[in-house]
């Protein structure tokens, strides 16, 4: 939850229920898997994306980047007059 806040410069905040529901969904889809935590850590569960999860993430990022580029291009066009 802290990482989301830091990575988004505070723009995004998620609570525990959102985090754990999302992890559960990713596990159910086979897009994430639980991995062993290093022995010197606090014992919390650790997860990583699977190959399928990384592919889905990259596809989603490409889709979002395309939408941002198209939106910027549209907003840069001059406004049409309504005569």
C-alpha cells in the first residue's frame, strides 16, 4: 500500500481490502504466484507476476499509453467554431 502511494507521488491510495482482493484476483487468474520470502524478512507473504501476468500488464500499459497519446493529440487540436 505504501509503494502505491510512493510510486504515484501520493495520487493513488489503496486500502487493505482493495489490495488483498486484487492479489486474490491475480492469483485466481494465474497472473501472480506466491513466492518464498527471504529468511531475514518480516514473514509477510510475497507475490510475483507470472509470465502470463507480465504479458497482461504489458498489454494494459500499451493500451493506456495509446489512449493517453490519442487524448493528448485530440486536446492539442484547435477547437472547432460553432457557426
